[in-house]
């Protein structure tokens, strides 16, 4: 054992057996343990079975509290305990010793750092246990940390000190800081052990060393100013302060603080030289110098005597009062001495007096010889500034006049020297957006948009300036807020040929004038562009003569370019009478500035007649002349289409009337069924047939309602499902927690069941924990499976009863009318049998009574589960079917269609799974995926070619409030332009909630996408809403196209839909086109686009893209 203190004897046998020891008796051993200063503990199987008082005291326990306890109670955490075990077990199990520092925990929760030594009691048999020696080293660690901190601080002081610090022992350098090494020109560590004799600059300095060390031995601080020698042989002056580490023991050495005072010595020498020069200056300086003490002249130079009219030597002893005209001036001058006594310099300009009584302007500067000591006197300098004052007054007058001109000028004025603003007026600051005075002493870079403008363009203009020229340019500059402005700038050098004198510049803001010119030019260009690219004829007419027209009008008439210019507008009309009548009507009904619209017959150059819509604006010239701007649009095809539409509208109205009659009959039937149901409900209200605990119908009401449901299902040829629900584990809860808890649990179960079911469904408590659910009028047995699954999920959630959280699960048996029985008793009995089968299958599940129905429901549930997983597994696919131009046969767009690549069943078409996706809500995830994939493919294949991609929206998708945000995100993420995305909704979806539909469609249109009305003709659309909906395309349902060649009614409906679309300016796409006859019929009636197997089958993205790559 590694026991540095030797406090524990080696142990070869478990302490539980003290007999047979050869060195200590049991009493001696216990006495030793009790008096040790460290904690000793013995463990076996990681539990304490013996410890000394110091160990238990260390952790805050009594010894008996620790015996038998697991070792983890003294560790900071379970993680800490487990971590130590990973280290200790491999060592101790092989007889080796453990020695480490670890964090332990006391009984009160506080922790401390301990050193632990452990080894097996018997290295040959580790099963006997382990002995642990524990020492609290918290204080030791804290002291060590503090020592380290002090050492780091000391090291920081030595490393960052600006003076040299050296520790000398035996007249050799034991240690020094980096500054000391730098002072002598040595590298780091080079001076360690160096004799100090190598550093002395002269033998005399070295001879003084014994005297210095004698001072140190007496406990004094020694100071030496002496010459020292650097490594390169050069010398410098130092001031060194030293003190012995221990005056009683010179062997411990001394610490010296060394400062380089070479510059200070040079400064002192320089001061002596300056004093000598100062005396010479005093005698020869051109300014007046006066030394005053107690306000009398004690010394002065000859210039002072001359300036104030004294004879040589006469000023000494004279009062300073002679310099002032009045007593007030003399008194006020005395107040300045307080400022001088503070060590400040006082300067003023004053009108002073000569000895002959004349006066002159004098600049006076004074300073105390010694601040705060008036007895030392004061020095005053005097300068005659009379002539300068006169010149300054003249300059000031000119400056005031110049300021008046600058501040009232309507243009910006700026004085520039070395490209720095020395002065500018307020107008210049306003032009560039700066506050008064903000531009003074600023470089002129602030006004240039770019560095290039500042460097190159300004350099060019300054070259002209220094040649004596006056440049005048119009340039773009930038204001403080970043806006650009145009300025007309002219400049002139103050002194041509001498750039140091600067220049003056004049700035005029011409931004508005330039913008007006640009607007005029832009308007002219835009007007020219409109004329060249307009899809209507445009003409400018003065006094009924064509002054100007675009090429479209010339092509409409069949004229050559320029042929119509200068000709009368009668050239356009079918006859002069029509021309005359149209002109008179326009002139009479349209005031200047007004507009006129009409429709006339026009004649082409080849003599053919066509209908033309004319729109004109009369220009207000103010001169009585008639000037017009006319636009002309050929509406011949539009009028022909309207005629065809009126012919087809009758057939369409007939079809609508027949559909209306069918809907009316259906409504009457529905009202009859509702009336029958109300009668049944009123009769049930009078029966005392409800469960007293849950308020649910009892068995008698169940049989009544079930009988009614069976009759209704029989009449409507529908199914009715009966579910027998039994709660698993209810008996255990009821027996163990009491009937009151059981009753509350049943009430909550009943409440959840009621909330889960439809209003038309019946839920009954037949007794105990058994419930019967009746689901009338279901379409297929899979619907009952869906309800059963939801009930299982709902009832399996925890239930809170009297602060207890209880969990029960239901087992459900299902029977279905008429397959499993035609009367209530049989269906309930069969459902009960199926319920017991559900319990046998593992509880918390449902089972159908017949195997065949079990199989069908299982398939549907499997389909739903597979569909849920398919989205996450990436099994969904998108195929694209081309939409073809009926006339040219070229692909005009693509429709995205969803497919499911099932891993076992292969490719599944939407007809098999879309209804499940709609019912379960999975259609939202599928729809979102479809939209993103279609947009990505459309971006890849369609952007350069302008090919739109069409995506179907289900009713649930369309009513999702997040739809608009989803479409916007899809466009942004994929980069597909909005105009290349078309969203399809069915006619019936659009008509469900017209106001909501309108709002959603408008938001989608604002994004820029197109809207198509799918399956048109199968629903019931109001023509008024159809005009209001922002729809771009009508898609004729395939049911009308299939028999269009043989069925006259279908032909009439298709023709009417095409005509209606043409009237409303909508595109038409016919779906399900499979034969050439269908295609030719549609093209003959003006259908623009067709889609179907004839023109192209749906293909995967790669195959669909091949013809474009």
C-alpha cells in the first residue's frame, strides 16, 4: 500500500477476524483506528462494514449509520460513483492499489475534495474486501491554489513592469525580468548567472560596490546613479534602488529596481544650454520682456524701455501702474495674478499707456516664475500690435461684407484649401444636408459618390483651375443621407498657379431640372416603346388628319409603313358617311380632356370590312384645334364568338334546369328523412330509458334505436355497425380502489365516448363496464374499424380520478348489418362474441364477427398504415401528363399527377388510396409534397421554355388556412416563377363556401399563380359567381368528352362550355381526349388545349423531361 505517512499497517486478512494477527492485538488495532488523523473504512461488496471515528466524522455520520450502507452515499452523484467504480474495480480485483483525488459528499449534501488510497485487504483473495484511507485535502488544495495565484501575479508584475527588476545573489544575477534584459541588450535568459562586474561602465563605479553592500547589510535602501555597459559595449545612465532580502543574512541576496535615466540626464544638460541661450535671447529679442515682483519692475530688456518710453535703466523699480490709463484698468490687471499663481499662462490684448501719455495696442502674456509662490515674481511679454489691429479691423470689415453676400446667396459657396473645407455658406450646407458648421475642416470627399470621382474627376478639374481657367461642369454628387443630386459647379483659384492659396467654388442644385429632363426623355422613350409593342392600333390625330401611328394600325388596315401619315381619318372607315357621323358624334359629346368610345366598321386597303372598337381622348390644346389620341381594336372575332355563345347558351340553360330539378327532388327526399328522424327522437324523449350513473341510453333504448337504424339502413341499402366495448382491467380497479372510483371512471369513459361519436350514433351502457355503440348509415365496414381504432386511442389515454391517474384499455367486438344479423338481438350477441375474441387476441384491439369482414377491415387499416409510412419513406411519386395545343400539337403545359410506388404491390393509382388520404388528413402532407416536387420539376424543365405546370388541390387542401403561405414558400424555395404555376380546384369545391373561396382565390392570384376550375360541368356553378371568381381556365370533365362523338346532349354541353369560356375570356382544356374524332370536334368549336391518352400518357419526371433535353 502506498501510505506515505506510515499510519496503517499492512493487512493480509479481513478485519472481521482479528485472531491470529502477529503484530497487533484486536484492542491495539481498534485504538490505532480510533486515533488516526485520517479516515479509515473497510468495504465488502461495495458496502461499509467497519470505519474509524475520523471517517464517519469527516462525512457527518455516526459510525453505526454507515455500517451496512452502500458506498454511493458518500459520493457526489451516482455518475461519480459509477465512474470511480470503472477505475477502481479493474485495479482492486487484481490485487493492485488505487491512489487518486475525488470529490465526495457529506451527509448534509456539501462536497469536499479528498485523497483516497485503497487496496484489497487480502491481495490473494479480493473477496475479503477493501480498506480505504480518506484524507480531506480541500484546505491543502485551496492553499496550493492561492500560492499559484500569487506566483502568477508576481510573474505578471515582473513580465509587464516598465522598469528593470533584478535579484542578485553572490554578486551574480539570480533572476531578472524581461525589461532588465532589454535595457542591457540581452535575450531572454541570457543574463541568468552573469557576474554584475560585466555591467559596470567604469572602474570607479565598480569600486563603490563594497560601500553599497555595507548599506544593504544595515537594512537601508541603497540608491545609485551611474553609468552601465550594454552587451554591445555601449553605455547608458541608470538609477538603481536596492534592498537586501534579509539584512541579517547577506547570503540571501538583494533585489534592485533599475531605471534607464539616459534621456533624463540629456534633458538636464540640455536645460543648462537653454538657460545660457535664454539670457542671450533676452538681450536680443524683439519683444518686450519684464520681470515683476510686488507689481514693480525688477528687471526688463531694452525693448521694454523703448516700447513704453523709458530711458535706459529708468524702468527698474517703476510701478506697473504707469502702463495703464485709469485706476480701474490697474485694479483689473491685478486680478490676473491669481490665474498666474495657479501655474497658468495669461494672455490678453489691451490699449496701454506710454510715458509720454500716448497709447498703443499691446499683446500681453504673463506667467509666474514659480506657481503658488508670488515672492518669486512674474514674467511679462509685450508685443506692439497696433498695426496688426488696424489691419484686422479692415479684414473684419471685408469678412462681414463677404459673410452678408455668402449667407444671402441663393447658390452654395465653399472655400477649399488642400481639398479641405475652410469655409462655406448656409446654402451649401442645405444642399448637401449638413448642420451649420458641420463641414468646417472636412475633406471634400463627402460630396463625391465614389472614390474614383474624388480622385480622377476632381483632379482633372483642379488642373484647369490652377491654369487660371474657370471650369463650369454639371456633375452628380451625394448628400449626407445618401441621395444623389445634380449640381452645376463653377470654380476659381484664389491665386492661379499657387494651389496653397485654395479656391472658391459655386454650387447650384439642378436636381429638379435634370429629373424633369430625364422624365421627359423617359416618357418619350416609353411612348415610343408603347407604340412599337402595342397590340392595338394607336394614332395621333389633329383636325381629323393622322399625324402619327404605330405599325399595328398600319398592319390592321393593310397599309405600308408610313403610308397613313398625313392622310385623313376617312381612309380608315368603311364609308365617308360613317366617317362623318362618327366625327360629329365624337366632337359634340367629348369636351377637351374627355374620352369617347364607339364601335365602327373599318375598311382594309384590300376593301374587306371589319368591326373595330375605337377609344379616344381629346387633348386640351387651349387653341381651339381638335387633337386626339385614338386606339383601335379589331373585335370581329369577339362579335362572332358572342353570336355562337348565345346560340349555345340555350342548351346550357336547359342542362342547368334539368340538374336543378334533380337537386330539388333530392332535397325533398332529405327533408322527408329528417322529419322521420325527428318523430323518432321525440318518442324517445318520453321513455324512461337512460342509465342512472352515466346518463347514457339503457338497453331498452338501445334496442329501440338499433331497430330504427336497421330499418333505415334496410330502406337506404346502407350498413349499420354494432360495437360491443368492454374495459380491460376495470374489475381490478373497482375491487382495489372502491366502487366510488369505479363509478367516476365509468362516467369519464362515457363522456369520452359521447365526444368521440357523431350525433346520429348511439352509445349505451348495458351494465358494469360494458358499452354498446350503434353506428347507423355507414358506407362500408371499414368506417366502423376507423371509429373503433379512435375509441381505443382515446380511452387508452390516462384518466384522472380523485388525484389518481388510472389507465384502462377497451376491447371491441364489431358486427355489421345485414351480414352479421338482421335484428338487434343477433347483432348485439355477435358483437359480444367478437369482443371476447378481441380479448383473446391480446386486449386493446377490435375484431369483426365474420372473418371476411375482418379481412376487409384489416386490408383498409393496412392500407392506411402503409400510406402513413409511405410519406416518410419517400414512396410517393409524381408523374406528368402533357397538355397539348389543339391546333399545333405542341406541348403547352403539364399536369402533375400523384402515384404510390408500394414496395410490395407496385405502382398504385390515386383511385385506390386518395379517399383514405382524404379521410385521415394525410392528403395535406401528400399535397404539400406534390406541390414542392411539381414546382421543382417545373423550374428544371419549364422556366426557359415558358411551360406551366398544373397541380390539383383537394377540397381539404383548399380549405386549409395555411394554403397561401405554402404556395408562397414553394415558389420561393424552388425558384419557379409564379405565372408558370396553375392550381386546379374542382367546381364543387369552389361552390361550397363562395365567400371563403373568393378570398382564398384572390390571395392566390395576388401571388401571381393561375387558377383552373377542374371537372367543370359535373357540379352546379352559379354564373354570377363564375364571373367573379379570378379563374383563368375551365377544364371540361372527361365524362362529357367520352361520348361527345355520339351523344348530342354532351356535344351541346361541351360547345356551350367552350362558348361560355370565350365570352368570359377564359382558357379551355378538354380532359380525357382519346380519339382523333374527339380532338377534331373540340378544335372545330374553338377548344384551345386538349389532354388525354391521345396526346400523351402520364410519365415519370425523367421520361417526361426527355423530349425537352
